C-alpha cells in the first residue's frame, strides 16, 4: 500500500519546477486551483504554469501589464493548466504526464523560435 504524505501547497508546490514526461522543463507552478465541494474540504483541481499568473501574485497592476505583453504571442490555452491527475511525481521537481511540445505551455518558446532565433546566426535548422 502506498503511504500518503502531507503536502503543504504553498511551501511544497508553489514555484516548483515542472517537468514533462521526458524531463524537459515546462516552467514553474505559478498558481493552484482548488475545487470547492459541499460538506467536504477543498481539493486540488489543477496547477497553472503561466507568466501572467506569476505576475498577478505581485498585484493587479503587474498582472495587467504582463497580460498586455503576453498577448503578442499567446494563443488559446492560457494560462496553461494541468490537472492534479497528471502529476506523476512530486519531489524537488514536479513531473507531469504530458509532452510539453504539444501544449500551449511552449507558446512563448515557439514564438521566440519563429520571430527571433531563426534570424540569429546558426538559428535555422
């Protein structure tokens, strides 16, 4: 039987590095979504990995500023949310069962490749 361990969301999860199934970095846990249930304690529904979510933690104004900048490369699917059920392992890093290349979490990297990196010497493949 697998032993349950007590997890403190802010201390143990927030700002943890998130890795995909191939151990590639996706980003950090910037937000935590809870499911409210009648007559039961809240349950973790999902985690968010998104720069705008991270900036909102500093205040509404910084969140709006970050959202305006991010609107240049964002497509649908932001903030990127992954369900708790996708978490494979939680230790120093959080490993989730997704391929980062197939998620909106890599939109900014794709935008950089297309608009910046390809123009640098050696940037074309």
